[in-house]
C-alpha cells in the first residue's frame, strides 16, 4: 500500500531499534488565562531536560515545543512551532520567549495538537496544556487519523476550565482524543501542573507498554472496577486516574489492597506506582464526581511494532500502519524482545472494549519479523495485541499496540492512491 497523504513514508513503522527514536512534544496554550501555568510548564520542562535527553534509558531523541492561541493568519498563525531540539540551551531560550497572546476565550487546541503531530517523530509522547474547551473540536477525525498513523500517545492536561463546560463538545473532544490516541485527560487545579512532572519523567524513561485506557462515568459514592492484566515480563506498573474529586485503590490478583508509591496524589489526579508484581488480573477501583480518565502502563522489554501490507515484507518501512476495509491484507509484526523471553504465537484483534474480534496465527518471516495470513480487517476502530508464551514459566504474555487502528474506507484508499 502506498503511504497516506497525512504522513510521508519515512514516518511509517520502522524496524526495531535500540537507539532513541521518539519526541517529547509539549503543546502549550499561551492565552492570558494560562499565565501561571505557562510559568510552571517552563519551570517543569527545564527540570526534566536532563532526564529526557541525558538518561541512557530515555527513548527521547528531541523535544518539540508548540504554542497555540485563537485564530491567526499567514503572518501570525494560531499554532507555532517554537523549537525542535536536543539542545538544552536552545530549549530554555524558546521556553523563555513564550509570551501571552490573544484574549479570546475559546482556543484552537486541536490546531496546536495537529502542529505537534506534524513535527513529532513516530511513536512519540505528547502533552497538551490548556484551560479552555476547544473551539475547533470538529477536527477530531483529522487528529485521530494522524495520531494513529504515527502511533503517538496524546495526554491532555486541563487546569481549571476558564471557558466552557465539561459536558460540551469542545471539552469532550479531549476525552475522545485520549481514547483514540491511548492517552489520558489529566485535570488539575491552578498551580498544580508541576506535581505531574514525576509522571511525565517516568513515562519517557525506558520502554513502556500501555496496558489499559478507559473512561468511567461519574460515580461520587460507589466504587467502579477496572480490570487489567499483568504478566511476568512487566517490571512495574503505573495506575493513573483523573477526574473531579477522584479516588483510587488498586488490588492484586489475590484481592489484597496495594499501597504502592504515590507518584502524584492531588484532589483530581491520583497516580500509583506498583512493583513486586505477580502475574494475573488486577483491579483498579475508582470513583469521582465527574467522568474519570484511567490509564495503566507497565515497564517492559517485550513489545512490538506493526504494519499492514498486501504482500510479505522483510522491511517494516514498506508497510502501512492502517489497513483498508474490504481489501485483503497481511499484518506484519516486528517483535522487540531483548531477553528472548517469549515464544510468539498469534495476534488478537480487540474492539475498544478489549473484547476479542479475531485471532490470527503468526508465522516467522525472518529474524524478529512475523506475519499473519491474508484477512479482511474489521471496519471499525480496533486494537492489535501480540500474544506469546513465557519461555521460563509457560504463562501467557500479551502486548497491545501503542494506539488503536482505524481502517481506511475503500473509497478513501482509491482517492488517496489514484491509478
């Protein structure tokens, strides 16, 4: 399949690499109401530069800095790339140069996200900072396509909402983006942004696997259970819950409450790091006065990259991150298993409720590259999970792709690839 119009071929799934390959992208609302938050973001960004760029275990190659405001023009666009660099001095200068602009209430947050996606590397991490609902929420499908093509996780940090209501489309689109892009909406009070930085630091250090992303309806008094599975190739896990007045408890497979380490413990954000894991099904119990956004990720050396193709490929750059409906395709998988800890068995395609749609056996092509037989992809958005067996224990190991997959419709495929 040919590359799509939104993402050039060089951004398609790359073969496994031990080197740094991702961006940490900061997308900042620089409207006047964000004055205090911008100061904190500047402070926090400077404090994590050494962690992000200096740690051997960091996956970050560069930091992308974008700001957005309300409507712009050719001379003064609404979304601006401030800097893309590995240089600490250049980044600090770019942060210091950010000034407040535009007094309009609603901002074009999705335009800022789009700019960040365009400038970010494949498989990057994005953090968006804003305190308003988005005026350009109708760009959701465009953002969804871009983040899934480039496998970029998007987390949106919302301080006290100065414009808009949680129930309106301009705010709910943040939850839609987080779900589509395997991220989270983190709701904090004014002055609390710096408290999230330990979580940001941990996210970009070393290899992580998203275990669970979910949204729970408001439940001020009754606990709601969110189940997630941990295998014996996960070093530690981080459970994060955010929403108005959120509360969080985590229980192990034997139903014992886990104390863990509180990485962040605010009125609207609770984050627990749990170690000494035993394989099995864990339970996150949550309740809150508003919709609660939940994310679980684990530290692991076992993960994979995927691509779709109409023919067997030995180079993952010749594949596409999304299939086309009604067109038979192969699913190619490049497994990263530094410790050679697993026997690879199959791919499971899951719906957005993590229910299995179909299972496809995997056959080794060469090295760490595997393929399925030809199949027709689901028409709706789905998740890809690679399933294997631990060589040491015989237990099942399952890893889910960084973001879900939304197939192209056949008419769009023909439009983008005219003969």
